[in-house]
């Protein structure tokens, strides 16, 4: 692709327009040697619509394993034998303690994530609400949660606790979703996003690359998030888990991943887009390029069933890039 065409795409976005699906696919197909220029253009868009601050978040696996769903990438599915640590909902004290550690590590927000299709009404859901309330009072940082397919009453209860966003990944493009899960549908995912919106919650929703999807389907996922009104997008890269059907998937190259990140910025210019699970094992020495290629968020401190960088490594990366972390605020 010549520089003039890439510049024209960038200018179109900077002036309030957008690229088409066909244009997105052209960008995703750029050769490795042209990718640094694409990253620079994506970061131009990021700087135009967003600040230089990097939003760091952290999560806790509040309830692990024994999930009834058969997502083919997931270590926590009861359909596969992965050796994952299984436990019921953690106690409030342990969750609040983890939030305090996350804030000390530099996280601006903290999310409670639970395995399973949903959280039933009653004692378990009420315990999560109490934990969220205590984090706000004792830790004073923004809270989010990911509890599966919640109903409207639950969404409103979460809104009343003051959570910042509800997290519900769409995982992949609608056209590819049947290839990764059969126990729930893309429509189920979209429905919970609509429910959270109806309750007045902002949405955090993204997905995973490297599931076997095409480049066109990666672009489709980004346009779907745009259509759903999502303004916070975590982008994960498959870290294949032994025992899952996707254990043998071929890893994506770092340049392929970075091109995809950049194209998400072209499609979602105003969004908070963060690099999350799998960045360490897939991007390796090129992790910083995500933040110079259009992204403005970082998940720190590890993931649901896998570890991440040591906190000091990510802190040093932000200092080296001269990108200050967002400070916790309510």
C-alpha cells in the first residue's frame, strides 16, 4: 500500500469518518515491513482522540473452573481436562485484599470475574455486591465485573453499587462464534450487552485473536463492537491451554497481532483499547509496540488462569514510553 493511501485512510478517521470493511481488510493484509507505518498512523489517531495516559486494570478470578459452557479456548470449561484450579466464590476479604494490591501495583480499576454461565440470584450475587461496595469504600478505586449472562435486575443492582463498566466479551466475530462455542450463542452475548446498556452501564467487551478466525472476521469483530456501542475494548491473544480443543492452534506472529490492534484503532477511534491476556507470550519483546501502535490500556498482574509480567516490568515499560498511568479515581 502506498503512503498516500494509508494517509488518506488516516485523515478520513481524524476528520470524523471511518474506514470500510474492505479498507480494514487491506490494512490487515499489509506486509510486515509496512506495519511500522500503520502503527504510527494508528497512534496518530489515538493521540488525536485520546490522551497519553494508559489505563491499567487488574482482575481477580473470583470463582474458578467447573464452567458449564464449552468455549473451545477456555481452561475453565468443565468439558475439558486442563488441571485448572477449581474453587467456589472467594470470600469478601480475599477479594478486597486483591483490590488493594492491584491499586498499589498501579491499576486504576479492578474487576471481579467469575467462571460459569451466570451468577444465580441470592447469596452468591449478594456477596459480590458487598465486595464491590467494600472495594469502593476501603480501596477507593473504580470497579467492574464480569459475571456472565446477567439479567436486568442484576444489572441494575450492579449499577447501584457504582461499578464503572460491565464486562462481557463477544470473543470473536458473529460469523465465527459457532466455531468456538455451542452452549450459548452470539445473540446471548449481544443480549447481555443490551441489558447492561439498559441499566445505564458502560460496556467493556472485546475478544481473542488466534482462534482460527480469518482477518476479515477480525475486522468484523471490530465493526460489531462499534455497532454495539462499546467504548472499552480488551484485546486478548490466544495462549493455548493443554487439554482444550485449541491447544494446537498455530500462534499468530507479533506483527500480525500489532496490525490487528492498529486496525481496531482505525475502526474504534474514541475507544479505550487495551492489550490483555496473551500479550507476554505472543508479543514478547514487541509488547511496547502495542502502546505505540494505537492502544491506550493495559491489563496488569496476570489473568484468569495464567500469569503475566511482573509489575515492575510493565511500570518500566510505561516510563520508557513516557506514558503515565491513569490514576485511580471514583
